[in-house]
């Protein structure tokens, strides 16, 4: 090969040198192995090593020069001669000459071969001349000589012939290698785009391959020129098409928006059923068409390069919440679990385009919902790559995934994805609609954000669509200051039948410092809570899923409440279903909070801080306090919002004795004066004789219901402004409207929630002179009374009664155990035969009466916390509103009867007697702790109040009823009836005299010694 050599030739010679040095090294090893047996170490090391080292250095230093090749050829002759000398001229060793001569062909050069052949001949001639002289030189061991050995000359002839043949091969190989180099160089130039560089004319004449390559180059040059012109034409056409689509999309959107808007306005007018159906279909079709036009517009912007990506600060949780708001309802409609999972290392604050990120995620998620019939949709965000090695990189590459449990995709289907106007279910039998542009748009948006798209799927096992986006890390924003609470170490139980959803929520809670355990069903959650309490490792919070197989979350929560644990955990419903439905069910089961799936980290943190703060505050408020003297004002349990309304007179219109007691106790405890009316006619009589600040009116009552009574009260001109608040167990959607239409001001649903009642009273009672201070202008109480009495909370209730949520029942009576115990006794005594009353009404086909009895019993059950009975009566009440099927009605009544019988039996066995030490104190027990002088003072103040205002006397009697009942027994009952009669109107003079006579006996009985 000509010198100077090209880089390609030098690289070739380096490879050839390595091959030859390998062969030379084998010969040197052969020589060293012979040295040990022939004692020729000096010869092997002194001649063999330099013979190999010198050409090796030269080949490394000058790989392309001829001298390196020639030295390599001479080295081979020296190494072969060394082996012959060590073997004593063994003819077999001479074959090494032939092997090394053949190996020299790798240089594609005849000159090293010629030099090696000449050196071989000189070696044989010189050594044969010297061999007879006894110098220890050996060429052959068969006593050949230079002049009389015919075999020697044959040997040299063979070497010469081999040298000629190998040289010829080397020359031919040189030509072939040069030609291949020329062809490859030409191909590489063309691959690099150097189409205009001509090939050497002389080489074209000698090489057919180069000539063919030259023809191909000319044809490709012309073809590329044609393609370039066609590409320019296509780009111009595509740009024109995209601009046309963009303009037309805007033009079409204008009338389409008018169609959708006017359809919406038309739907709000009076229409027939058929017209409303037409209008709704027009609006739905318009919205679908608008969505398709938006896809076309986005696609045209991507293709024409008009779409730009914003660079603004945003919060990742907020962006994901927007995505959840769009797709959650669709997922819920199909019963799919929607889970959002964000890896902890993902920065919460970013800079990028949240609108386009959300658009791609919504597109992926909509497809997942469309093709998934059951299972779950998981939206996952994780860190694909931190684009800088710093501990807090300024840019990150995030990977967004949407995984479904649908039918999955095959290789052929995946090959068609992310192409315009292409869908996975394309063909004549398509099940799902769409333009087929969504994934193509997603791909374009991802690429504009510095990322890529892809899909991973196995047919029948769901699919995972993903994309990446390069985003800048935003500035961390500290949370607003929160109450000082410590979340670390608090124990939380996560209950969810979906393993992935439970894992995600558990990880989020663990990141906040909670100790988390999981349960996969309602039954296992009950066991976990019970066992944790027994092991003194109680749970602080239970996160309960709603819809679970077997026992749902509401039933599990109810049963946990019924365990009657010392450390009752706060229960939170975590559900994907509608908020109104969730709150209604959670409220009746004792849930304190409702969280809608998917739950994000920010909302979870805020909710947990709120729950833990409330829990700590409740524990602090329950700490024992030293007994202290209470003034009469301090004996009132009046909410702050009602302090300025103390003393207001309220008419309670209710036909059920238990409901009367609950409402009356609550109102009197808060400082109100309460009168009772059993039905609407009695209410009309009361209102006509007495001025009231507010009326609480039941809806369904005998003789005259609440609606009729309200209309007649409103017909009285002087009562047109009297506030009337409905208080009923009716739960039909139109009940509130019926109450308001009849003239009522507000609506309270049974069972009575004290806080809801206080809000209604504060909203409707108008403050006026004489309200807001339990002390009148000339006070009845000249000095405070110090009462050293056993508190009402000393009543000890059973820890658990089957079928009864005692915590819920106590909440209905503002946490007063004595009142709750009395209610349970009354329920047990009066409601044993309630289902027989319903059956009698059913047999008489008096459906309204049967429904009213059922509603009354259901309301009473709700008031005392008998949730199981309440749930059993709910479908029975619904069935009685329409002509029921006898078989279904019988089945529903049987279920309700069993629940009632079980509850009555449990109350009979476990409820303490009202007069037992564990329930209510014996007569005189309260008075025993009171100084006789103090009791006398109280009775004198009551006498003074009777002489001034019977209503004030009634309020004073109500405040100290427990003490006076304990001190007077039967006398107290008579006194209470007389004072109530005296306070009912100004004409009750006889009742007032009777009250003062009874009080005189009371005073004489407790006159201090």
C-alpha cells in the first residue's frame, strides 16, 4: 500500500501487526518450553526476546511504514531458526517456515514475503557451511551437507515456490482491499450527504463496483432533487391546510357556541317532555361536536407550529385535582376506582404549562375510562430523571402514567397508536367513537414539552399510557401557619378493599408521620380496632372506604361505634361517590369527615391536622376539674350564639312523648321557656292565648297536621311574623318545599341535632327586651346559691348495648346521660308493640296511618341511636308510600320486627333501673349534699318568682329540677304541674294559688332546724 497511509490503512496495519505478534509470541513460548529440557535458556532469552520486542516496538511506533513489516518478517525467520537449533535440526520444526510465510500474506504486500524467503535461504546455506565445524550449529539432524544433499535443494525449491504463490495472493489481496476501501469511502461520503463529490476516473475504469456505485450516485442525486422539490411542495400544502383548519374551526365554533348556549337557555323555560328531550339531545350533540372541533383545532396548531407552551408557576396537586374533577364522575358512573399516586421525590411546585399537562392526562384518562369496564384507573407521577446532579436540581424530567385494567392492546394495535386519525379499535365494528386525534395531539404536546410518549400493554391485562415532560422546579411555598399539633406516632387504620388505593393512602399518611395499618374489609377493620384497644395500642383515626364487598364502610363504622371503646377513634369516610349521598350516610354512621377520592396530599394534610386538633381539644376539655360553686347563670348550658336569647318562649308542637322529652330537655337546658302542644289544634289554642318567640312544628300529627296548623296561624294577622320551624322526620325531596309553601320559615330534620337546632333558633328568634339575662331587673336571686350536688354525668351507662350506637344517642341529648337513660326506659316501655300498630294499620289498608307510625318509630330509633332499627324501617317506610306487594311488605316488616325485638331484649337485660345507684340518684340523694339553709333559700326565691311572673318561676324550676325532685319527690311533681298550668296564661289564677300552696308545704318540710 502506498505511503503515506490513510487512517483506514493504518488501522488495518495495526490489526495485522497484532495477528503477527500473536503468532510470534506462540513461537517464543515454544522456545521457552524447549529451553528447560535442552538447557538453552541463554539462547532463548538472548535471541528470542529481542527478536520479538524490536518489531513490536516498531509496529507500535510506526504502524504504517514498510520497515515495520520487514522487521516482522525477519523476526519470524529468527524465531523459527531458534526453535530448529533447540530441537537439534528436527525436520518437523522446518514446517514453521511455511506457516510463517503463509501468515505474512495478511500484510497484502509481497515485499515482506520476499525478504523472509531470502533470509530463509541464507540461513540454510550459512548454517550448513558452519555445521561441520563443530560449533554446535545444527540445521538438519540427518547429516545433510550443502553440496551433496539433493533433498536440501528440493527443500529450498519448495520455499521458493511457496514464496511466489503467497506473494501473488498478497498482490491480489492488496487490489481487493484498495477497491473495497474506495467503495466504502464513497458510500460513507454519500451517507454524509456529499452527493456532488465525483469518484476518480482512473479507479472507475479499473473497478466494476466503483463504476456501478457511480451510476447509483448519479441516480440518487436526481431522485433527491425531485424529493426536495416534492417536500417543499408538501410543506406548503400542509401549512395551507393547517391554516385553513384553524380558521374554519374558529368560524364553526361561533355558531356552535350559540347553539349550545341557546339550548341551555331554552331548557330553563317551560317545555313539554318531548321538547325537553329534543333540546337536551341538541345540547349534548353540540357539546360532542365542539369537543371534536377542539381536537381538530389543536391538531392543526401542532402541525402548523402555531401551538406554544407556557412557562408559568403551578402546584402539581392543584393540576391533578383539576384532572380528577374532569374524569372522576365518568369513572364513578362505571364503578371504577380512581387512584392518584405521586412519588415522594416529585417536586410539588413546578414551572411549565399545567393546562397542556392536564390536557394530555385527561385524554389518557378518558380513554382508560372508555375502554375499562371494571377495576381501577391509576394516574401515577414519578421522577424519570433529575436533569442536574445537584442535590436540588433546577430542572426535572417527570414521567406521567395512566394505567387501566381494561382489555389491553396487541402489538398490531399498539403500532397504530399516536398516529393521526388512528384508533385502537378501528374498523367497521368500532365500539367507541372519536376522531382518532387525541393521542396524536398528546404526542405533539409531549414533544413540545421536551418529552416523549409511549404505551406498555399485554392483551387482556390492561394498558399503561405514559409521557414525559421536562419541567423547571418551582420555588417552595411554605404552608400557612397551622395549630401546633404533632402528627408523629398517631395511629391510623386504612380500610379499603382495593390494595393499590390502600397502599397509596398509607404511603401518604406515613410521609406525614403517622403509624399506619391496613385492613381489606369492614369485618377485618372491626377486629383490628377491637384488638388494638385490647392491646392498649388504640387507633386515633380510621380512614374507611364506603363501597366494599360484604360489609360496606357505613355498616363497619356503625359497628365500631357500637363497640363502646374507651378510646373511640375518629372515623373518616374516603369515597369516590357523590358528596350529598356520602355525607348523608356518613352522618348517620358517626363519621366526622368525608373525603372524596382521589385524595391529594394537600387535602389529606389539612384534614389530618383538623382531626388531630379537634381530638386534642376534646381530650383537654374532658380533664377533671375541681368542684366549684356555680351561680344560677352557670347552671345553664347555653351555647354562646344563644346567650342573648335566654328566656325566650318557645311552643313545641309534637305528638310523640319521647320526641317531646328530647326537644324540651334540650331547650330548657339552654335557658328557654318551653310549652307543649300535642297536635295542630292545641297549637292554635296556645298561640291564640300566649305570645311566643318561635314555634317548632311537627308535620304529621293526629287531628291537625303541621302544614294545616301553619296555614291557619299565618291567616291570623297578628301572627304573620311569628317564626315557625318545621321539625320532622319526613325525608322526601319535596318536603322542604311543602313546609316553606305552607308558611314555615325553616326546616329541621329528625333526629334532632342540637347544633342544627341552635343555629335555627339563633337565625329566627328576634332579640327583645327581657331576653339575654337570666337575672330580671329586680333579681329573684339576691345572692348566688352554692350547690354541692352530684353531677348528672355520675350516671353510669352500660359500655355497650347490642343494636345501639350510644355515642350517637348521647349526642342527640347534648351529652346528658341521665336524660338518655330516661329516654331509653321510655322507649322500652312504650314501643314494645309499635310494629303491631303498624300491622293493624296495614291490615286495615290505612296506608297513611301505617306510614306515619313507621316514620314515628324510625325517628325515635334515630333519636336514641338505634341505627340498625332505623335502617330496617327506612325501606318499610318507602314501601308504604305506594301500593306495596304483600310478599315484600311482609318481608320488610319481619326484618323490622326482629330488629325491634332484639333491641327491646337488649335494653331489658342491660339497662339499669332509673332509680338505681348506677343510673339516677335515690330521692333525697341530691338534697343530702345540699345545705338546708341553701335549699331553703332556693325555695324562697322560687316563691318570690311566683309572686312576680309564673314564667320566671317555671324557668327557675326547670334549671333546678333534678335537685328539687330529689328533695320533694311527689310534692315536686305536683308543684311542677301547677307552675306549668300557671305559666300557660294570665287567666290561670287558680293554678297559681295551687302552686303557692304546694310550695308552702315544700318550705315547711325543709325548714332548717
